[in-house]
């Protein structure tokens, strides 16, 4: 991919995604204002604190431009808080979201910071053979998957990675592991 991949850099774990994309030889650009979206080949919505992300998205007038960019069909990767922002519905507590992926998610439902854990997916990604390492930090839980979304990975039988058209959403943090397969698959590196 010749165009840089944008990383929403308002708050949270954007630097780890930049490093993961750099490992694949992909250029990145931090997205903080609407003009930063011009010419991007894709976009990452990183983990962090989703309510803080929302406040900053509104403060910098990014809601409409982000929505238009995602709906343009460019590849999008949303992790943890990014999945909350992308979901159709957010609960515990309810929160505004973009609705790009047909998921109902519960905030912090895998536990608080002290309950962070590592695991591996129940099965490899479709078309892959190696186990997918997982790292959960205050992770949202997918409570329901609507008909428009496709579950791409599970742990202990629960969905943790889903896709709808160009939008991928993960409740875990692949950018904090050494495994770059998801970034490669989504952004075609």
C-alpha cells in the first residue's frame, strides 16, 4: 500500500499501532484533525479510554470526517476502545458510538486493569495455521453479533474479533504482541 495508514492519535495506544505498521514497512500518519485524513490508505482506531476519545473527537470536529472516511471503504482496524467506538450498540454503561459494525459490546467486561490476561484464539484465523496470541487489557466483551458482522476469532467460545465489510474490530490488543498478521491482513502489507 503506497498511501500512509492513519492512526487516530487523540489518546491511548496509538504509538504501538504505529510500531506494528512500521514493522510491516507501512508509513503512518497521526490523525488529530480532519485534514489529517486526506490521502490515507486506511485507518486504525486504537485502544485507550473510549469516553475520552469521544470527547476529543467532538472537540476537534472529527465525527463527520471519520464517519465519511470509514464509509468510503478504506480498511479500518479498531482495537479495544476502538471497537467500542465502532460498535452498533454500547452497554454497561450505554455510550455514543459510530455504528460501523453490527456488534453490541459491553465496556470493560473482561475485567479491570488488574484482570488483564494473555491467551490464544480457539482457532487460527481463516486461511492461517498458527495460533493467534491475544492480550486483553480492560477489554470490552462482544455481547451480541448482528447478521451483518462475521466473527473471525473466538476465545473460550466467545467472539473477540469481527469484521463487517472494511471494518475489523478486536476486543484485544494485537499491536502489543509480536504477531503482525492482523495488521498485515487488514492493510495488505
